[in-house]
């Protein structure tokens, strides 16, 4: 989740600011944080007056599945999903 300073919130719609502050409280972070959901990212990118913050936000959203972490790898999940869809289609005669 991208974190930033309070000054990074200037220009964002009120509901986006409140969402970032709610995430901040849940994560007990020292700065506002935001989820990388598509709807908030698109609205943030459209509303932010500073190009550097728009780029930072977009790059964070674009690479959101690149880091593995403790959970299963996103690519592994995608491959499993595609295999299951192929199996289902085969069973249905497609």
C-alpha cells in the first residue's frame, strides 16, 4: 500500500481521503495509506494535481501482484484458475 504525507492528500475527493485515513488507522501506520483497488486508484490518478504522485500511485497499482509475500504467488493462483477453467470447459464439451 502506498504511504505518504498529509500534503499528498491535497486534491483528492473527500471519500478517498477518508478511505486512506481509515486504512491508516487499521494498519497503525505513521502516514496515510491506501489500498490498491482499481476504483480508488483510478479516482486518485484522475484527481491528484501532482504528476509525480499520480505516477507513484499508478506504478504501485501496476506492480501490485509482483511481490509474493507470505501468501501464494499471484501467478500461481492465476495458473490454477486458468487450469480449472480449461477443465470445466472440457467437461462441458467446449
